[in-house]
């Protein structure tokens, strides 16, 4: 519900997901083109270019001069087994993204219906509502429809705890020095190393990977709620 509000409705989220799929195809195709379909010797004037129509005029190299013919380009791609392997991996990854896209759209449509039918907020007017107004409606319909079965009444703090749950876990683990993000380097002293890649791996391990602590997007697995399992689960992680 929060993501749909922040991204201005179902249509915007749908278009964003479609462009992400198209962007991935463009990056892979353009990279393949740069690797296999460009004659860099011509582009950087390391090889003489024969313009037979005007042999006496100075030769000016243009971009199309450096592009290889389609049949040569295709042959170079087929001869590069490493590139073909990378393209196969990229294709599998894109299919995975496509399946995830279809799943996400189904989820977004459910939230779209929730906004219209439960919160009485049409998508055309959603950008004019503040998050506080949407949140007030969620608190109100909890009293009528019990959308959260664990509590009779919801408060704003309950909603923020749900939205920020994973971020709060990460902040707590950093504050308690449980995550290896600080290193002592010679001459430089204490250094923080926390790249987006490292963050992605932490989130994969803790929150939504196959061996994560959560059984869904908000609920801890039952074994993690028992203190007696602490050492065994820590060893497993």
C-alpha cells in the first residue's frame, strides 16, 4: 500500500516495471554490439580507410565506417563462446525478471483494488492524497473490517513498524556491530565498507532468500522465536 502511494498509482508502477525489462534488454544488446560489431582500429584511426571515390581528399572517419556488416557481426558473436555463455545467463536472468514482473503486477492489482474498494481512493486522485491521509483510512477500516487479524485496532506506529521492519532490523544489527562492515586497514585506520552489493547480499540472507529468517514479508519463522534454538540457528546463518 505504501509503495503504490509513493509511486503514484498502479499505472506508474506498471510502466516502471516494463521500462526496467526494456532497459535490461537494451544494456545487454548495446554491450554485445560494442564488443562484437565495432571495428575499433578504424574508429581510432589505427587502420587506413579506403574511400575509393575520392582518393585525393582527406579521409574523415564517421561512425558507420566503424560498424561491421551484420554477417560479420553475427559470425563474431557465434565464435565467442564466452560471450554466448554470458548472453545465455542474461537471458535466464531476464526470464526470471519477467516471471517476477508478472507476479508483481498481480500483487499491484490486488493493492489497486484495495485502494478503490476498501479505502475508497480512485487511482486518478491518489497523487493528491498525502500518506497521512491514506494511513488514517487504513486505521479506520481496521475497526470495521479487521484487515490485520493480530490486533483489534491499528495505530500509526504499527503501520510504520510494518513498513520499516526490515530497515529496523538492519539498523539494529549495524548498531550492535553484528554485521562486518567496519575494517581496520593499515595506515587508514577504521574504514566502513558497505556497498550496495554487500547490502543486497545481507538482505538476501536475512529477509527474502531461501534460508532467510522470515516465512513471508513480515512474519519470522517459528524456530527463530525460540531462544533455545539460538546457537544452532546462528551457526546455520
